[in-house]
């Protein structure tokens, strides 16, 4: 069954929108109230390019929440249970955000651009409203806004070569989540070693939306020698690599999870003298074994990709849920991720996934599926 998505003014276009249309985008999704390319018509080629070459992705829908002002650091720390005390300018941090009950409500990358200026590179939700409300309630001197910032990603084993051709060999020394402000032919941006894949790469945080097509074409030209091509964040690769996706694996209200259930326990600092949203709830949760755990699964057969979580059964008991699954070309089998109760055996072959009323047998597997 084929569907289309309407292009209207209530959903924003990326600065790279016209360039992706020109280069053959076949499908869009919606993320953070913006169109984001879903694919360019050849799933196998896009997957192979990500694993063996280099791809360029319009990820402008990865919106930034800017905290600016004397109390920006206070608000940044209050938003996350991860200790930011030693975070340096030019350094990124993966920071789970929780509500007052300890549920995860986003998992952005935080970029510290200055002592009084931070970006939260957020997953799909309206975190700017949350941050603004918390800052105002605290009476802190900090402005919360959405800056003119639109990331473009280059991902894959040859991404470093493309970045070096654009910015020089100094980029090869960038540490993961390291970044710096830069220009490319006068185009203002932030260059970061990061991205939505395990294959490695860089994100170019464009700081002038009027120059989106120009930046897209410069990256395309620099990558031509490495057979660069357009694509999009790849669900199969992210499952194989064990990457967690807010909105897919965890989401507000429906299928909520805590950081301990998702394996983020090492990022939760309950010992330091810092205050953050959900501290009391997370302290209580840390005092006992998590009730659920994240799990990888292999599935027998070829279940349809319905695009939403489904129940996971252990015998006749509904034991959890499966958030996403896909066929792994590298492994030659259907793989999935989900959450199950910790009172079940550590490993079990007695799982059943119920999809549109049809049961499919599943077996537990280590995450990541591919190291």
C-alpha cells in the first residue's frame, strides 16, 4: 500500500528541501514539525552507501533549543540528571532528560558553545516549551529560543575524507561529540563529529537558512570523488548497531521508560551536589532493580512493518513491547528491539510478538546485533 504526504504551510520545510527534491527524494516523514527525507528510492543503495562509502542527509528537523544568558548553565544542568560540571566549551554530551516522575522525555545531544550559551540538539518533541517553562519558574536569567540552525549530516566510513576535503585535515583529530564554530566559503556553521549512525561522520550545523542549497551543493561537490549520495537516517542500521531512538523505543505517555530501563544508569549522577528535574524520583528508582530491561530479538518469518509498537508475550503473559523491527541485510534475519520485564529469564526462546493479530516466534539476542 502506498501513501503520500501533503506539503502544506503548517509543517516547515528544511533549508535543504528544494535541494533534496532536485536530487530525487521519494518520501518524507515529519519530525519536530518539519519535513525530513525518508528515502530517495533505492533502499539497498542508501544502506550500502552508509556502510561502505558516504551519505549526505538533510537532518535539519533535528532542531536546536538554545539556552542563552548568565544562568544558561544552571538551566542546562537542571534539565538533565547527567553531571555537566566538567563539560568544556566545544564538547558535546549525550544527555537524557526526565520529567518529575523519572520518565525519559527526550535524549538530546547538548553542545556547550560558551559558558552562557548551550544548544540542545533534540529528538522529536517540544522541549523548548519545557525548558522555557522551567527557566521562568526558577526565575533564572536565561533566554530559551530556537536559533537559525539546520544540521546537514555526512555519514559513513568515507565521511571523514569528505569533511577533510571541505575543512582541512584538522577535522581528523576531532573527538566524538567534539565541535567548533567554522565557516565554509563564508557560510557560518558549527562542525561536529556526530550523527545518527554508528558508522561515524560529521554534522554541519548551518547558521543561515538562506544558504541551505549552497551548503548542500558544496558538500555534494566535495563528496563526488567518494561517490557520495543523498539518503536519510537508516532504521535498519540503527537497529543493527543498537542505537536508541526517542519516539520509537521510548515515548511520552505511550510506552514510557526510565533511564535505568534503557541502560542509561551510568549517566545518572545521584552523588554530586547538583539539582535536576526528577532527582527524587530517580533516587527512589535507583534504590531497587528496574522492573523492565531493554532487549534485542530475532524474529522468525517476515512480519509486516506496521510502524508502531506491538505487544511482546512470554508464553501467555504480556511481558513487554517491541518498538521496531526490520530485515537485516547483513544478518539475513528479522531483528527487533523492545522492553521486557526483569522477572523473566535472562535469555528465553519463548517469546511471541503479536502483529495485526498474527503471532510470530522470537528469540532474545544481544544488542548490538552487529558490533
